[in-house]
């Protein structure tokens, strides 16, 4: 946990070390996401669920190079369903529960503009601020306080307005108990207004 917090702080210091002549824009980003949990060995099942996110963002254009660093602090909220099929039946479920996941996400992306569009990629660090457990399944499934994931995406820019589509995928397990290998994959549709 300490190493991951140190890694997050390292990225922040990298942003502060960018030369003063860099162009900096601040804004607000928000949008919808579609998230799904994937369990090892298909022990549990999760359906696609829609959530939302919002928060401040900053874009730093590096001088003399056609790239920018884009970082944000996003509050996200998802109600993720988790279920288990009943033994010997594919049509009914013997367990159903909902994980109300609330997180603070810190995406830090390298953005490459290509005319009015851009491509972007980078790490994302998530801090759990909501439920840690599926209440109906408390003994075997617990969300970690911190998770690392990666972003790849593209979008279009028009003046102070930007829209983007990003795919975010987990690079570590979400559970602490070790019983299930759980990963979360998310499609994010965002709109950003820069000031």
C-alpha cells in the first residue's frame, strides 16, 4: 500500500517539475461509464452496469513537443451486481448481491493530439471510499482500499470542449481475501470543459 501511494505521489511531482512555460488548462470532467466485474473460473457472475463520474481535471501541454499530460481527480459511483448460478441450473441464481462502489480515481494520461482528435493512455489509481463488501456475501469478497488500472482512449477537441471514450482495465486483483481473482473493466464516455 505504501509503495502505491509513493508511486502516485511520484507522478504528482513529475507534473510539478514541468517547465514554467508549459501551457496549463484547468477544467471539469464528467460522464457515464459501463463497468463489469470478471471473476476467475467463472465462480461468480456480474452484469454490465452503468455508473457516473465527475471531478476537476488539468491538462499540461509540454513545450516544443506535441504531447500533453492529462490528470484528474474523479469521484465515481457504480452499483455492481454480483450473482452465482444455482447448482445444476443455468436459468436461476442461488446468490445475488450488489456492491455499491464509490471511489476517487486519479487517471494520469499521456495525450497525443492529431489535428482535432487525440489518443491517450496511462495509469489510473483508485481509492475506495464506499462499501468494501457485498453485504450478502461478506465472508468471501472484499474490495481493496487501493487499485491500479490502465487507460487507453481517444477523443475529439473543439476549443474549450472535449469528448472522449476510454477503456479502463484492472492490472491487479480487487479482493483482499484471495478466494477470488476479481478484475473490473470499464468503458468511460466523458465530456470536459476547460476554463
